């Protein structure tokens, strides 16, 4: 199975700050099948970015993604209070689909 | 609109079998696949297996020997059965669906999840 290593495991940011999360895969994956989810406490993971760089319906433009091969990144250009959550990358390029361990975003 | 809802016991004895049901609405099980994903508290999600729209199934090899997924299309339900439960099977279990039939497409729709505790 492809292992996804996310870093950092946690971020403390101020409102308005830019934050970037990295997801590194143990093998090269198709950028079509690298996705990002946001999970707030007590809720299910919500799709935020699909196919590396496409925002899911209703997702604000401050969220973006990029990458290829084994290295991908997820960026929030200006963090807002409502963005406090844990973020996960997920690959569907190779079976089984796998998720990263998550990056917990907190506000300073 | 698309909805998924998990149901099942919250507490299971060690070595016993877990049985969960996912009831869907807003789409047909003969058109879209449904996967089961579980998540231990404080950890990342783990994909368990999938019921394809054509009735075929796929399993995570790490769980395959203990896991069975089936469905009843007349009731819009997908079932999960996993035997020989241990304490590290404790967590929240979700059913989820993908809008695209492609295997690698994202998990667009999720149920609210059901918390399962394995304990005597």
C-alpha cells in the first residue's frame, strides 16, 4: 500500500496567515487521484480539493493545491477561524486507497 | 439529495462480529459504489472495502480475511460484517460514496459515522 506522509503534524497559525501542508507519497501517484479533506471535531471528512488542485463545490478560493509525482501540497492563503480542523490527503491511484495521518490546524 | 446513514451497535465484545448497515438515499446502488472507511480516534481514516455498482466487491488486503460487504438494492442498503474484533478495531465507521465511477475518484459523500467500541 502507498504510504502518505503529511507534514507538519500540527500547525498553529494566526488569522490571515498563509499555511501550507505537504503530503509525500511512498510511490509516485497520478495527480488525478490525490485529494484533500477537512475534518472538524465530531464530523466526517469533507472533500476540499480533488485531483490535486480542483476545489470542491462551495469551497472558498483561499484553499488551493498543487503537486505531482510523490510530492503534493495544500495551502490556505489566509487562515480564517472557521478553518480550524484536521486536514488529510488521500490517494486513489493505487489500491487500497490510503489517507495521510493528518495535519491539525489551530489558531494562535 | 445524496444521503448516507450508518447504523449498528455501539459496543461489541472482543472476538465477536461487527454488523453495520449503510442506508442510502438520493442515488441508486446500481449506479454508484459505496465504500466503508473507519477511523480510530485521533488517527487518519482507513479504507476498508467497497461495494461496486455492479455488485462486485473489493477489500483492503489488511482486513480481507475478516471482512464481508454485501447489499440489498431493494432496500438501498449496504452491509458490513467483520469478525474476530479486537480492541484496535475501536473507532468511527463511515460509509461513503463517489460521484465518479473511477476507482481513484474522491469520496464525495459521507454518512455521519457510527462509533464502535470493542470492549468486554
